[in-house]
């Protein structure tokens, strides 16, 4: 188990995002862009090897994303409105994602085992996302999922803010 750090504002932008370990050494580089079909985000190791990708396979109200590890399809993720954005399921991997898009605290579980714990921390050099990942083999896939969670938290395909998210503007009838 180790902690990885990245600046959140870089995750869904264009260009390359660096992910570092506790010692400040670059471990991964994320590159790609969201919002256009087909959108792809790729995760490369520090030596340039492609480790994982998340590809957008459909647009619309229920966008679908597929996860690839070492160029093989390993899972898919779809956002379902009405079930809540705070609980998602990654098919094939059997990962359950629980969290809060407003505070950006998330956990990913496989059964009772915590695969990832994610939250924002304040370090001397600014605010960062801290990812605690149980298995080094899951790190690249977890980075893909964190990027899509950040994309959705920032307004998703609309490119807007949380204020435009239809889930946050629901009114309940008593």
C-alpha cells in the first residue's frame, strides 16, 4: 500500500498530469482529454509504458466508459442518474465506488477489501489529491477512475459547474 499525489485541477484539463509518490518522485503521467467523443485518458508509467486507459464509448445522459489495462478490456463504468452519483459499480472488476462529489472523498471496494481511498489534503506546496491504493497493480486503473470522478464532479460533458448538475437540483415532493 502506498500513497500517490496529484493536483486535482490538472486531472480533467488538457496536457499531461504528473502523479507522484510520498517522496515526490513521478510515478505516472496522465494524458488525454474529456468532453469530445471518442474521449480517451491514458496512464503511462514514469518509464513511458502505457499502463491503463479509460475510453468514452457513448455520449448522452448515461455516458459509458471502458477501462483497459495493458491494452485489454478489464471493466466498464456508467453513470446512472437516479441511483445517485455517490454509488457506482465497475463491471467485470466488481468494484463498488462510494463517495461524495462535493467533498471529493471516495472509496473503492472489491468485496470487503478497500482498493482505493481518496481525499484532498493540504501540503506545503498546495492542495493535492491523496490516493491510498492497496495494490500497486491497481494504481493505473484507479487513476483512470479518479479522473472520471473528477470530470463528473466538475460538471461532466456540460463543462459547467456543480450548480448545473441535475442531480444536485432535484427537489423532493413530500
